[in-house]
C-alpha cells in the first residue's frame, strides 16, 4: 500500500525562532537602570537590583541587538564589588571583639 495519498502539500516554512523576535534598537533601559542602581544605591536595595538588572540587560542586548553592554557590565561590576564590600563589613563586625 502506497502512502502517497497521505502526503501533505508543500506548505510555506515558518521562520526560525531567532528571526521571529523583535529587533529593538537603542540603548537597553535595564542596562541604564543597572548602572544607576549601582552608582546611586550602593547601600540597601540598589546592589541586588543593579546585579539583577545587569544580567537581564546583557541577555536582552544579545537577543535584540541593542546597545548598552558597557552600562550593564559597569552596573554588574560595581554591584558585585559593593556586595562583596558589605559582606566583608558584616563579617568584620561579627568577628571583631567588642
């Protein structure tokens, strides 16, 4: 028995998923937010926000071909340095005699 009568007609192919996404131009807004949070918010909630925004921004920049890599990386570097500083402060305060 031949399977020719079950063959589907040639249909147009769907575009690849990587080509389907929007190509947003300009500077990524989360990269700017990461940079600002890192510089302004070196204490409190600014540090984790700078780190989170920086990582998300780098993914979006790669995916959508945006600008702002330097801002995102700067936000990450300053955020991680600030985080390390505050962790060190807490450790020193807990271990110091007093």
